[in-house]
């Protein structure tokens, strides 16, 4: 099974995400847009795992999440990865304002996941909401322009209160997610 750990976002963010995705769709880029109901803030991607791996991940979640208080997260700005003008973008994202509590949680989780067989990704932790994946270079200039025009897009702030371990199943229409385990922040089991 393909696993990742994330914070779900509030329902109140879904409509503004749907609206901005609708605006960006008109840019002419060849992008697979993410269904707003599936958008989440990924904390760790584990890839393929068996049941024993899932249990090890859940144990780490149960050890770490109670030690961290719920946290305010503010989402603002649109951009692409990579962001340099010389390379074609692969991902369209909504940014996250710097959050020291989130960084501390990540620094606490990362070595513990590594110790149970799930090393961190090689690239630096860059929390964001993926809203689209670029599928072809056609229309990239229009997409970049549309993203630049909306670079100050803001979703607002919400309080993250629980981490969710998701199973991701890839389908021709995109990934389907199933919540497998939920652990609250700041609540001792």
C-alpha cells in the first residue's frame, strides 16, 4: 500500500480552491488539476509499505503528535515547482506562511520515521498544497502568467489539530485517498 501522512484542510478552503483552479484552467496549460476535496498538506510521503510498516508509522505518530500542540497554519500565495523561468513547472501550489510549530513537528517526526525504515525525502521540507500537476509543456507561458497574476492568493488560517495517515490508490482519474489512522496533536492517548 502507498502511504503518506498529512493534515487535512477545512471545508471552508474548498470553494476558494475550486475558484482559483477554475481561473487557472483558462490559462491554457496542460495540467491535471487536483479535486479540491482531495487537497491536503503532506507532512511525510512513505511510498509503498506493508502492514508492518504501517504499524511502525502509526506508533511514531502516537509517540510524537501528543507532544505538539495544535497549530495555526496560514495559506497564501501561488507558485510552481520548479520556480525558475528556465525550467518547465511540474507542480502548481498554494504556499504556506512559515510556521515554527510545523517545522518543529517535522524535525521531531523525520528522524523517528527514519529509525523505523522511512528516511526523509532528499529535498528540503517545503510545506504547500499541491493544486495541479503539469503534464506537458504546452501552454506553460500562459500558466506562469496566470499564476503570477494570482501570486497574492490567500486561503486564510486554520488550526491543524490532527495528523492523518492516508493510503493512496492511483487510478486513471487520479489518486484516491483513504484515511487509515488519525492522531490528535496535544492529546495524550
